[in-house]
């Protein structure tokens, strides 16, 4: 099974025999990979009942729920890792969701589409319309992405919330962008970003 | 017939307990392919075969059978009649030691007592560990009780349209039914065997309960305010409305296949059900020793055991660290959705059983 690039990175980073909660786990592709290749105790949360049913059919333990309401049911630090893939920008309160992620998981992986990618900037600057791009393919009136965020915004929020960014990965053209160490550069060139987060140093 | 007396939660033990059960599919040589299906309040062991009284096909015929979600080409399905019932397992209508029916001398039983009888049956059949225990409604309570009290006996627990405790509203509806039965002069303190049964009271109990198994939208879609076989209201108390006629039919049909005293005893067992209370008041404690994978399913139109009760259960399972899946399915049929044509349920059941 081929994973989305951000999920493939997460799958490589997660240590074997750990406990993982994938929030917004979709059809369970990441959880299946983690269970089958790393012996991970893989759990998921997903809002769409049909996708939950797919996960159950894969033998996964997935709870139907809304992360912004139902993560509250999970105990503190019950998981080694909490994963939030391409979901942060759909939250009513992304900051509170990040808080919850880092409460239930000791480490969090968070990925999102970067609204400051040059294609998005160009569409807005020259077209004067809300961008519809490869990374953000849905029109403004029907997109679930209600909180567009840039890499620079995210780094600033992490700083405000005293969240430690342990590592970051940037992607464009469905590939990793190597050698990108400046956030400023990444903010222009990355279509997606992935961050590894924790509380404290 | 169980060799040993069955200890009961209410104290004492019940001797000479008989358990009627049906099986489907072939038992594997290593006995690893057993699925225990637990039936609901007025259900029976005929999960996938014709009912001997009504001749109707099994109550979960659409779910259990060769190539069906609970695939009897792979699994050996056992469905026991609960104790307290009236389809062959020992209940109030069974004869006591003196040769007369127990009637109200039958001890009040609990869901855990029913499950203790199931476990005794599994022991007698030499089955140590179930591939899965599956149940909807009261069947789900049995599945949860098995997982909480005999945690090593099942590898998978599938609890559908159920709850870990009976709510005040649940108890209230049951009490209406019980009072209807006991207000019927034929009930005669429960000693009606051999004479006229309290059919009128039992029918009213069934009618009240039946409303709770359906959804308001379902009733409106099916009947609305349509009149039954007439063009105008009769200005009398016949079944003018189709919904009245339907309920009367459901009530009288029920009395042909069910014993009124069994209805009293089984509803009591459900009302007493509170898994948390059995385990020091914390539901998570009930599952502290759980070794099974759990799957909890609710339906959005079920107001008898609503999704909030399932979420409460899932929360406790998560707190206990048990592997649990949960899904709320959309279906228009109310509580009865678990028995009816909901393809999404079929996929979840088949997928979970693996």
C-alpha cells in the first residue's frame, strides 16, 4: 500500500511497539501500515461512519467521533504518538485541538496544506480570487478548510503555545523537499508541511 | 440440563436448569470458530431457523447463515435461549421440583445470571474461548456482561444498539408493561398456567414496548394519520388509525408466542442491569481485565438506547485500555434497526468478525 507522503514520513518516524492514535484516520492506511510493519498498538478516530466501517473491516480499533469534542474522553498521555494528518485546517479551534493532541499523546505529528505556497499566493495576488490549486482543490464556499494556515503562522502559534517543534518536513509535487532549512524558503515552496511536536524541551 | 445448580446474583442457586439452544455451521476440530449470538428480550434461539410456533424465519436470518455477515460456512454459531424465557430454557413457566410451574416462585434473575448459564453451557460443550460474542439490545448487554465477568472467554465482543445500564426512561417503559400484565385479572398473581393467560395485559405491554423500538419518523412514514379500512373517523374506539391496528396486531401476535411471566422476569433483569454498579461504580473497572477486542454500534434513530449510551461505554473501554471500535450508523428504523436491512451494519459485522 502506498501512503500519502506525509503519512509515509510519519510511518518511518514512529518507533516499533508503541501506542499510536491517528486522529482523522480516514480509511486507516497509516494505522494498518504501523500495525503490520511495526507491531504498533494502533487506534484511530474518524468522523465519517463509512470510513470507520472500512477501518473495522481491516481489523483496526477506530472510534467514530469528532476530534474537537471526543478527544476529551481519552486519558492524559495514553499514547506515545498522536497523529493529525491534513485535518488541523478543518478544526473550529486548531489551537485547542493541538492542546488536546499533546495531552493524549506524548509526541504529536501534525501535517497541513501551506496557504503561503507560491501558487496560492499567485492565485490570490494576480487572480484576486480565493485560490483553487492542486493542494487546495475545493472552492471557498464548499471547502472544509475553514482555517487556512501557513508554515510561518503555524511556527508562530507553536511558539505562543510553548510547543516544541522537534522536526519539520516539507513537501511539493508529492515529494519531500530536501535541503530546505529556512522556514521563509519553505513557506514559499512547500505545498504541505509536517511537524513533529512535543511539550517541553 | 446443567449438571450443577446455577448460582444466582439474587442469592441461592437454581437446580435442574435446562438450556435450549440452536447451532449452525460446523465446529472446527480445535473449537476455535465459535460465535455466541445472544438474543434480545423477546427473542429466542431460532436466530436463523424457523420459529416453531409462528413458522416465521429466524429473527436474524439476514445476518446469520452461509455467506452472510456471520458466516456459518466458517463459524459455528451457538444461540441459547436465556434462562427466564419460555422457549425451552428454564423459566417461570417451567415446572418446579413439585411438578407445578414455578410461576412467581421463580427467582428474580439478572443479565449476569443469564450469562452464567451461557458459560455453563459452553463449559458443557467444551468451548473455552469464543471467536466472538455478538448481541443486539439485551443481547448486547449479555455480550458486555460476558466480557466484564468472564473476560477470558471471548476474543471479540460485538455490542449493537445496547447500553451498559438501564436508564430511568428504560425502566419506566418496562414498568408500564409489567403493570399492564399484572392488572390483567387473568394474571392471577402469576398462577394462570392451565387456564386463561393474561393476553390482554401482555399485548398492551408489547404495544407500549413496540413503540420504543421504532422511531417517530419511521411511524410517520409508515402510517402517518392514515385510517384503517375506512374513509372517515368512526367517532368510536375501534382502531380507526392504521397505527392503532398495527399495534393491536403486534400485541396479539406476541401473546401467541410469549409467556407473560417471562416478560416480567426478563424486563426486571434488564432494569437491574448496570455494569458499573457491579464493579464498584466505575464502568472502566468492569473492563479492567478485558482481553477482547470490542466493537460498539449504535443507530442515530434509536432513542431507546441512544448513541450517548454507546459513547459512555466506549469512553469506559478506552479508559480501560481495551481495543475498541465504535460507529454510529444512520438508519431510519429506530432501535429495531439492528434487526432490519441496514447494509452498513452487515459490513461492520463481517469486518469485525474477520
